C-alpha cells in the first residue's frame, strides 16, 4: 500500500503509533522487494538458458560450439580437424544386358521356353545381387523390347567407367553349367587421328575384360560342376562395340526337360557375377592411350 507522509509531518506521534508506523513501513518495503524480484525474474528465457546448470552442460555447449567453428578459426597450434576419408571405388556402374527380346526370342527349348524370357528373369536376380554389393545397375531392357546391338553398346559407352555384362541361355552344352566369354583378341589398329572405330571399341579393354571374365568364371565353376575354370574367347558381336570391360555369361541350357532346373541356377549365377565384379573393381584402371591394351 502507499503511505501519505505529508499528513504526519510536524505532529508528535505516540510511541505505539510510531511502532505501528515502522511496521507498516517495513511491510511496504517487503512488498516492494517482492515486486522487484518478480520483475527481475522476467529475463528472457534464452538468456537464462545460456548459463549452464552444471559443469557437464557447459562442456557440452563448448564442444557443440567448437564443432561448428570453421577450420581456419582453430587456435594456433591446435590439431587440424581432418574430415573422414571417403573410399570411392573406381567403377560403380554395371550395364546389364538381357539378350534378345521383342521379335527375337533367342534360343527356344522344351515346352516353348524362350531364351529372351529366361534371361530377363535372371537379370532381375543379378541386379539385386549387384546392388547388394553397392553397384548401380542400368539394364538395356526391362521388358520384351529388342534394342539394337549398337543401342545396347551405346548405353555402356555413355557411362563413365562402366562394366558390361550380357546374359544368354544356350541351346547346347552340358546342362547345369555356365560359361563366360570375352571377345576374341583383335589387333590394335587406329586411324590417322589415333581414334578407334566404333566396331572395334573393345580393343583397349581386352585385357580388363579377360581379367573380369576369369574372376566371374572362377565363381561359376565353384557353384556349377562341369563349368570351365577360366573364361573362353569368342567373336561376340555385342562385346565388340563396347568401350568398357565386357563379358557374356551363358547358361546351359534351354533344352532341359523342366524350366525349374534353370530357375534353380539363377541365384548362383547372380551371386557369382556380383562377387566376380566386386573383386574386379580394384583392377579397373582405364587404358592410357586409345590404342593401348590395359
């Protein structure tokens, strides 16, 4: 409450009244102190939060602030903060080619089996196995289309440091086996400008293709008895125009009595291809010259 001091001036105040006056004055001061305390407690919450409640909180705040400080702002003599090393592979893209398609069914077998349909199913399993190894997969076809040989090669040639794998089902060979083919060696030949023609694009990659083929074939031989231990060579049209390490994987065969026999091979073929390509990755060094063999 408020006191009217002017009315008490010049009057003799009895002792009891003086005591009462002092009590009222002290009570008033007490109330003013409470009001002042309430007003001082109205400090913005952000200012109060800037003061840590315990040493550990202060330490956490300091660490958080240092983590956002630029490298150049580090105190002199302090150890530089080195970002974590990111291991990047030489190649990360595989172009997967289910052969044939469209009006070209490929090899035909018992009960109307078509190579073009079987390799498309295999491609899905190979794709998942490759993605499990961290690769990005580009398929030349995802349905019953029939891209030209050049279109399929162009998809691989357009990628930086890609690997090309074309899938086939044979009509010959020991059933339950699988073989890897690389293109037959071609003599190095370039025109006056040092460039290699489109139909000889595989020349600089013959050595890499051979290494890739042997790695994949090794895993196939482990899974399918009777399969060769190393890759074989053949004049494969699809490989000749591909400017990348390129292999053809052929599974035998469409003449089996029951397609389930082929379907059971799918997971093993997919795993062998994915493991072989993963092992090949560290060896993928691009040729230094257009006409050179890596």
